[in-house]
C-alpha cells in the first residue's frame, strides 16, 4: 500500500504534465470542494476564546466598518 506522500507526489507529477487548462481547472474545482467538505478544523482553546469574544462584540454592537478599518490601518502604516 502506498503511503500518503507517495500518492501525493505521484499526483503532483501527473498534474505537472497536464497542459489542458480545462482539465486543470476541473481538478482545481474538485480538490477545492472536496477539501472543504472532508477536513474538520480543530480549534485551539485560545481560538475558541477569541471567537466567543468576537461573538460578544457583535452582540454588543462593538463593530467597525471596513472603510473605517482601512483608514485606521493606513494611519497606522504611515505612522510607522
């Protein structure tokens, strides 16, 4: 039985030899859709805490618009 690394490397070799753009786009779509369906992301306790804090901020109206955040970031970058 082949190891995961051997299978992955074999696929990479085969993909690198493909010249047909439509096939590559189809493979990309397939891999992207299956990856997101199959993988379960395990969060650390710190990540869970941060998400809970974010939820609390949203519930309490502690929000900032993207425009205001962009402006704040530009000001910070110019100050550095």
